[in-house]
C-alpha cells in the first residue's frame, strides 16, 4: 500500500469528516458510525481513543452520568472514523442505560462496524452517591491469538489500579 495519502475510493463511505453541518443526534444513533480502510493490514497495532466528555442517563433516575471512555482496538480491514465516533458517543447523552450496558453496547457496535482483531472499552465514571463505577469489557476474534489475548487482558486488566485523585 502507498503511504502518499488516501484516494477517494479508500475514503468511500466517510461523509462526516470535514462536514461543518454535521448534526448531533438527540437519541442513541449507531447508524452514524463510519469506517474506512486500514492501510496497514499487514501488522498488528493499537488505535486508542480517549473520550473525556461522555454522558449518558441513569435509566432509573434520569440523572446524567459522566465518564471518560477509553476505546482501544487492533484494526483488521476497517477502522472507525473519529468524527463519526464522536457523534455516536454524543448520541448516548439522552440514552438511559446502566454504565456496564453502555460500555458493552459501544463495544458491540464497534465490532459490528469494523470486525477488529481485538477491542476493549473501559468507562471511568465520576462518582454518584459516593461510588464510582468503571466497567471494562473486551473481545478478541474467536479462534485466534486475539481471543487468547482478550482472555489474558480481562483476567489481568486491573492488577495495577491507578491512583484516583481527581474524582
């Protein structure tokens, strides 16, 4: 593959990037997700997104929940386009679901979009009622080394918890 940039064919289906009139969804909207071709399918590497302004609603009280969402994945053929991911995550703003469900829904939607080799989604929610909830989920392609990697990372993901001093 060439390293001279992307041609129109490679960017086919990417409609939101550079579009100033993009609308922010007011409901859960997985259909806004867009993908493009990975030009480096011959190697394993991680792509990581840090999303510090995620909000959703508590399904019981309707109160807002705030989190930083970390999404890390190893692409195969397709990659998620970042502006579409931003709009998609924004679509949770009026979505009522528990923290754990939001993380698993995000992961499932990204698997359906990209079919990555490996993916993990970790939400670090600010406390409400004196407790924070930090759900972590991951997935590796079944029958491959990525499935074994997912199991290993799941079993060992929080051996060294970070120092919490800002929430």
